[in-house]
């Protein structure tokens, strides 16, 4: 393909305009993806700092760094920012925006202006939430349970709730954009069964976003109305039902787990195929199981409410459905592992993140079975076991997959390769740091330590101490990773258009960084996905 | 240095049964984690790019493995589901001979009241070997009553009653935690469950209520007698079971099933009585008019609780 290592830099989306205005008013999906990357990293760092602060507090059983109020505000801020401003938008906002059109051979998404609007909506929602933090904070936990949030809390609930409400529209619009793009903009020959698994994952995620996010928006609006105008929806003193809130909230927030993790599945499938030089084992299954998980995922929300006083028979149904949703997930893990069999494996930085993902996500999934088991759930609910479980899924799963994707497509986005040695060091440090942080929490939880405790019984201290030490270890890994990536931007040499020798239109047909219109000529697809026998991928300069 | 504990106390045989199920889940999890991690590491070494391992064209003989790969997990998780559901449902209904303790959650303390009216705050004394039934409600936000040593927990919700029970089988002191985040001092909403020998408990219960740290409870504090006054002032005209009364008997029916208009049946429990005072027309007893108006504005939630306590004591008396 085109040799981008020539002396005269070729026209690409990065050098197509250098003014601030050319970024802020761009409708190029790639630039929007990069803007998401920059803003999401900022939110991530804010959320991570909050975590570092309350982990310091938790190192010992006694209260020693912060007041209980400050502690409560820190974990709330960590949760809200990480869930709504990092985990949910991270893969779709950054990688989805950048890659969906290129991977299907399109010039842009279906509605480029709407796409830019999504970013502005995201930033507006983020500003509201940050304002809530700066103006004194919010202490309801990211779950905003009523009637605490709607009546009793004495903090900026309305501001933060409005921020999350607004941001929801950015997810909805991005989801809408991707669905239409995948349906309408595929290049000739890009049949559904030729789509990269990343696209299938984005597609399934977009469906959940469109169906689920409005419910969250309505729920938060009701909380705001109750708090601001005294509506009696959740407040029992006014005839409301506080448990209704939990149904509405989890109706969105359980599927939101799949909003966060399915795109990660997509990333992992791409990376595994590339560095095993093989088609993903059971492509069809992996593709359709994303859709199945998206659908069944809407009917398991009650597993968050086994002790909430919901009907026991409802709990029974929620329990069995939660187990059933685990089956396609476990088969996916088998498929990924089977892909390695007789592959030609190269342990690059993205591959290390992906293998780490499989291990950590599996632990997250298996511990999910504990929580789906009724009698066990009653004991473990609202303890550190739950905290550890969802961090294994969200951080060990989703964040590792995101970092894998960032490292994998970084040369595509910026045309530069990072220092691979340091990138691998970062990956390994994050992997071990993560386990040191969260594994001890399983034990603390099984021993009965409730979550969101500012002071706690001294019997739990060894585990909390380990956890704090691990968190700083993991923080060091994240800093190594960040520095390595940023440093690569200052490198002189270009990485060529397909440094990994990967399949997929983004690698075989587009430059690195891509042309403003992605491709210089219309694209026609004549190969299946992940055809690593295709000679063309090895011909690149 | 004290040895680090890695398992919670076990204070009932139910806790032990939960631990057995936990061990099964742990076994399955450890097996799959080790198996998959070992495969990943083995493949990564055996099939690394530089190795000369033979890699024939994609083999198509995976069918049997695929079927096993979905059937085995299915069977294993169905065992989890049935085992967990059975334990949960077996331990759902409190035994008839339970001692009933009233629990009120309040930011940020537990208020507890024994059947004879004796009150405690954050500490709960119970006799060993007798099932304890907790009838719980909250005065403000949602709390959750958690006894880790018994593997039991139940949310304590404002505006309704929830229930939980446990059978202490070992004397000693155990944690009571609030497990549902409830605001600033959530982590201080903790207490002690003190399981005593039965004679000791009897002595403790009979002991003057004015001694020590235990808050004083006057005789009129007994919720049932306070409830009696309220009931007699407001409800007796219609609800004592006199023939021809406008309303159904509430005095002698607590704990029984009640026929409703439209053919449904409903258990007359705390929630039913509470709801009948707040929203009298939601469940109309069969054969009676929808004539009652809400007492929401006339009675406080404490007074409603006292009425419930009175009705309960009346039906218990008539059952004996
Ligand atoms: Cu869930
Ligand atoms: Cu509480």
C-alpha cells in the first residue's frame, strides 16, 4: 500500500488542519475519536485520583486521613466518573468512533454532525458533574439510591444527576449513529458475516444504549423532581416506593455492564486474531452471542436486589436468568482460548493486555456466579466481594481490553509506534497491581466487610492494606503506560500503514494515520474477516 | 501479632450450609481459572511465532469439545442455581416458636425492642438455641441488617416491614453491620449481637430496665399497650369483629389469610395492616364496603407501629 515513510508527509486527518477551530468544529469521526480519547483520559485520571485518596484512608481500620463525609464524597465521585465518563464511553467513544467507519469501508459515520454533537453533550454532562464535585461534592454513591438521594442527602445530587442525565444522550446518539452506519454505509462486498467482531460488538452495544439509557435518564429525572419539587415517587413519606427506584436503576445499570464489556469483547477478538494469525474460533458464535447477551441482559436486573424485599419468586427468576447469561460468556472464553491453539503467537503489548483480559474477566465472570446464587448472594451482597467482582469485570475486563485496543490501534491513529519494551512493562505491572488490589477484597467480602465503610473492624485490615499497596503498584503501571504512549508522539519515524501485519480494512486499505476521508479510492471487499492467509497483508512497506 | 483470620465466624448450621455451597462454587471457579490460565500459558509458549510446532490447517474435529464446552458449564451452574435456591427457600419462613424482636433502622443506629418491651440500641441480646425473628423497618433511608456470622442480611426499608430470622447455635458476640449505604456515618451504624445461655438471657430480660447502659423503657413504652389506646380511640367501632360492623375484624385475625373482593387472598401481616391504614381502599375485604379513609395524616409512623403491635398481641392471645 501507500508508503507513508516518505520525506514529504502525506495528507492525513491529523495534518489536515492545525487550528483549534479545525478540531472543535470537525465532523471527521477520527478527530472526534481523538477528542474523546483526550477527554476520557482526563476523566479517568480524576476518577483514579479519587481512588488513590480513599485507598489511602482505607489502608488502616481507623479514620486517619479524611472525615467520613469526605470519604463518602470521594468514593461517590470515583464511581460516577468512572462508570459514566470512562467505562461507558471509553471504547465506543474512542475506538468505536475512530474505527467503525474505517472497518466497514465507509467515509464517515452516517450522521457526522450528530457525532460531533455527541461529544459536546458528553462534555456538557461532564462539566455538570465536575461542577457538582467542585461545589462541595456529592455523597450518594454512584447508585443514587432513594430516598437517601431524593430526600436525605445534603449534597449536590441535582447537579450530578443532571450531568449523568445529559451524558446519557451522548451514548444514545452515538449508538444511533453506529447502528445506522453499520446498516447503511458498509462498502460493497462487506457482508454481515464478513464484519469484524469489533463491529458486531459495537452494534450490540449500541442497541443496549438505545434501549436502556432512556430508562436511566427518566429515573434520574424523577429523582431530581422528587428532590427539587417534592414529587412523591420514591419517598415513602409521600406514598412513594423506594424499591421502585432500584428496579428502574438496575433495569439500565445491569445492561450497562454489557455496554461496558461487550465493546471490550470486540477489541479482544481483533487483537487475538491478529497475534495468533488465525480467524477467531467460532466467529459466528462470538458474533451472535453478543446480541444474545444484549437481549438476555435486560432480564436479570433483580440479581442486584435479592435482599431488597422484592418478591422471592421474582428473585428466583432473576437468579436462573443470570446463570443462563453466563453460559454464552463462558463459551466466549473457550473460543478465545481455542483461537490460540495452533496459532502463531506473538506476545506484543496489546496481546499481553488481551491475555490479561481473558484471565481477569474470567475471574470476574466466575465470581458473578457466586452473586447469582441466591443463598450466597444474601451473604455477599453489599460487601467487598461485590466490589472485587465488578472491578474484575470492569477494570480487569473492560479497562484491560480498552488499553489493549489503544495499544493495538495507536499506530493506526497516530502513525507512530511506541517503545514496545516499556509498553509491555506497563501491561505486566498493571496486571499484577490489579490482582494485588482486588483479590484481597474477595476475602474481606467473604468475611463480611460491607462496602462503603469509612472505618471498619480491624480484622479486615490486612486485606485492605494489601489492597492499598496494590493500588499504588497498579497506578505506577498506568503512569508507565501513559508516559510510553505520549512519548511515542514525539518520535520521528513513521510506523508504516500496517505494522502488525493485521487484516481488516483499517490496516490493509487505509494509511496510518488515515487520510481525512479514510480511503483514497472507493473500497470493495472480497475477503472474509481474519483471512491471515491473504498475501496482501504481508506486502506492506 | 494475631493470626490473620480469613474466614468469617460460623454461628449457625445455616451458615455452615452456606459455606458448603460456597466451597462448591470456589472449587468450580478455581478449577476453571487454573485450567484456562494453564492453557493460555501453554499455548503462548508452544505456539509462539518462533517455535516450529506443527500447525496444520484449521482442524474441524472440535464438535465434541464444543458440545462438552457448553453442556458441562450448563450442568455445573444449574447445580449452583438449585442448591442456592433451595437453601434460600428452606430458610425463608421463620419457625413458629421464634422470639420476635422489632428492629428500627435510623441514621445511624439500630433500635431494637424485645417482646416484653425492653429496648436496646445497637446491642442485641438473644438466647442460644431459640430462633429469633426480626421484624424490621426504617425511620428514614434504606438500611440493611447484616449478620455475617449467620450469612444473613435483609434490607430495612422505610414505609414497609421486612423480615429475617436466624437460629443462634453458639454463644458469643457477633457483628451487626448496616450493609446498605445510608449516609455520613454509615460505617458507624454497627452493633453487637450477644448470644447468651438461655437462663442468662432470661435473667437479663427480667433485669430492671433502668440499670447499666441499656436505655430505659417505661411500662407505657410497651408498644402494644400504647397501640391499644390508639386502636380504641380510632378503630374499635368498625374493626373488632362485632356482627354487622362496617369493617372486617382486625382484632383476632393477625397472621391469618383474608378474602378480598375479587377473589384474591392476602396474608394479614404487618405490611397489610400498615397499608390498610395508609391506603385503606387498595385491598377491600370481601363483603365490606370501601368506606374507610386514610389515617396517613392522623397517625405517625410510630403510632401505626404501636397499633400493629397491639393487633399482633391480641391475635396471639386469642390463639392461645
Ligand atoms: Cu447485574
Ligand atoms: Cu444504615
